[in-house]
C-alpha cells in the first residue's frame, strides 16, 4: 500500500502536475490524520472498557467487604448491649437500700460488664483504594461520600471504645481490685471450683459514691457506642451495600 502511494506521488512529480500532486499530498495527510484519530478512538474505547471492568471489580469487592462488616457489627452490637444492660443493673443497685441480687448473681453480672469487644471491620479493600488512589475510579459521588463518612463514623466508635478502656484501666479496675473478689467472678461463670475466703465487699460498693460515678460513666459510654452502631454505622453500611450491589 505504501509503495502504491509512493509510485503515484513520483509519477505526479515526474509529469510536473504540481497542483494534482498538492491535492494528493493533502489527501494523503488527511488519511493519515483520520487513521490516527481512529486509532486513538479505539485506544480510548479499550481504556474505557478496562476502567469499567476494574471499577466493576472494585464495587463487587466493596460489596462483599461491607456485607461481612454488617455481620461483624451485629455481633459486636449484641455484646455491647449485654454489657450495657449488665452495667445499668449495677447502677440500679446503687439506688436501693440493699441489692436485690445475691452475691453470686452480682458476680455473674460483673462478668458481663466488661464484655464489650472492639469492632474490627474488614477494611482491606477500602484501605487499598485509599492508599492507591483508586477511589477516583468510582463515578458515583454519593458512594464516595458515604465511604469517607464511614471512616469518620468508625473513628467515633473507636474513640468510645478507647475511652471506655481508659476509664476501666485507670479507675474502675483498680477500684474493683481493692474491693471485689475476681476469683468469685470466675467461680460465678464456672471457670473455678472454689470461692475466695477473703473479705469481699461486693455488696457494700453499691453504697459508695465513687463506684456509682464510675459505673454511671460506663453506662453512658456504652450507650453512646451502641447509638453510633445502631443509628449511624448500621444504616451507613446498608447504604454502601445497596450502592455497590451488582446490576
């Protein structure tokens, strides 16, 4: 094909037909330009197909990740609710002249007060998108906004948990070490066969203002964490799952 056009060009020059040669040259240039444009269009189309495929994979992976996170959140929430209920029960005992539970029952309740584990969602896909700048591949701006809100809201829950740990380690746990038999807690949940023979003030702490303040603070922290999970994280996860659902 190249030899064919070259021969035509040489013949026009030889015959001194400059005007025809000029027209031919312009036409040849236009053909080259059109060819380049077509090649660019094909390349752009291929790139677009590759990006669409990659975006589809990203959305699928996010969908599965947040479905798993919803299950993990539900499990964590159940523990926090149990801890909150038990802590409220202890706080209620402070309002009575005498606790309406036996010492063994109180020990069992204490076992559940600290049973609020941290929420550890799977964020491998999400963190990879952030670190590699691939969030830009997601065209749904509302979805991208929800993903950024997710990070902030999850941070709030982490703060609540860290605060609860700090209060427990610095105040509540040292207080309990001095006044309550942890051995009896283990007996109450069946992990020990014998109770402590030392003085146990578990029934007396409900008349202590210091204990009431600490346990009341823990009730608040647990309730705030539960609210974040129920009213903010859970609906947010549902929205992300819906937006990333395969079509």
